């Protein structure tokens, strides 16, 4: 007997179309690219070398935020309602360390779930030696206020 999660997973897979002749991967009217993690790291390195770490992180965050929003929209089309705090936490756990991409993806996902504008601020970072990554996501005005108190 399939669990509810397995049934939902099967729904998501049935609408995934791999056209080997064209070399395309599509789902719910969106085309996807499968790219190796090493390519993402190369992009990060090149952005940092060319633009500096602050601007590179800003680019990664904005790209991630758009991706997170799209992820939730596609998950909802697939019938995978991500609405509870536990389900949002599961998305965050999959992301692991935040980095610009991960923090942006999570922020975009939460904004799509809540159907409101969100920003985030990272308050702890594994990459900087903390035990775990932690970000606070909220209304832009509140995040800006919080950022001013942290600085």
C-alpha cells in the first residue's frame, strides 16, 4: 500500500516529460535544466572573482529567490501543498547550508507559500564556523529593521 507521500510523488513524476530526441525535460509547461553542482560552484566562483563577494551573493540570492518561488508554484501544480511550518522546515533541511542561493530559494518559497513579499537575513552560518545555518524570513520592513539592529 502506498503512503500519501508516495502517491503525491507519483503524481509529480507522471507529469515529468523527458524527450530524449530533443534532450528536454518538461513539467507543467516549464522546461528544466539538469546541471551538475560543480557548474553551480563554478558560477559562484566566477561571480565572486568578477564582482566581489557581496555583489555575487546578492545575485545568487535574487536568482535563488525566483527559483524558490517557481519551485512552490510547480509543487502546488503537482498537488504537493507545502503550507505548514514542518513542510517549510523540510524544504530548508534539504537546502542544507544557506549561501546566497539557498537563502534566496527558501525566501522565495516562503513568499510564494504566504503570498506576500519576504526578505531574509542570515543570523548564523556554517560557512563562517557556526554549528548550523539560520535565517529569519519576514516582511521586508521587519527584516530591514532587524538588520539595522544586528549591524
